[in-house]
């Protein structure tokens, strides 16, 4: 401990705890995108929790999960306002695909419907990323939980819009 700091009586255990809980940042250079639609490096650990900070805004994602590998992740900072084209993951993918930078995007997993009794992943399933709120319904804003859901299961989730 530096001399300047030594004039304070500090509890070593508490200090150790604080150091252990210091926010860690996921590798910001990792070109992976979370299911919330934001770079995995935008998720910062705060104690036991993760918080997602894409740019100036905040995102409620607390369950970072890489789903997409991209050559350039700067396009993935949109706001989620609902499912599908209103979801940050789709918005980011649209921006990236429309850019002149030839952004490559590759799924890290095969997207499939999150309902265990369904798990469809075929093209006809019409999968979309959806924000799920605490009531288990599709939300019209960013939420802690984001999943893929097929058309039928999106009807079952229902919306809280
Ligand atoms: Zn996010
Ligand atoms: Zn996330
Ligand atoms: Zn389904």
C-alpha cells in the first residue's frame, strides 16, 4: 500500500473484496455479438452481475451470450424496441450488411427457438430475436433476457406492448 493511502485505516478483507469485485470488461476487441445485439466487449461485470453499455445508452442485458462473430462490431450499438426488426441484434446486422465495409457475419451457434418444447431452427420457423420481460412476455424495450423464438412460440409468449 502506498504511503499516501496508509494514513487511512482500511479493512484488508474489505479491500480484497473490493478489488475482486472491480468491474472487469470482457475483451473489447472480441468481435463477437451478444444475443442482446451489442458487442460482447460492451458487457461489464459489476460484482455478480453483468451490465451492458453500448455507447452512451444502457442496455438491460444481464445474460451475455455470444451468438455472432463479426469482422467489425461497431454497428452493434442499436436500441431494442421490440422483436425482429425492432431488436438491436437485427438492427445491427442490417446496418452491418448495408455498410460498405464488407462486414462478415457468422453465427457461433445455430439459432433455435428458446422454448424447450419447440427448439425449431428451420427456415419456416421464422425465428426472431425477442426481449423477454419479467412476466415472460415479449417486451417493446431492451430486457435482461433475449432469446430467439419461432413465430408460433412468439404468439404463445404474447406481448406486453
Ligand atoms: Zn446489450
Ligand atoms: Zn448482451
Ligand atoms: Zn418455437
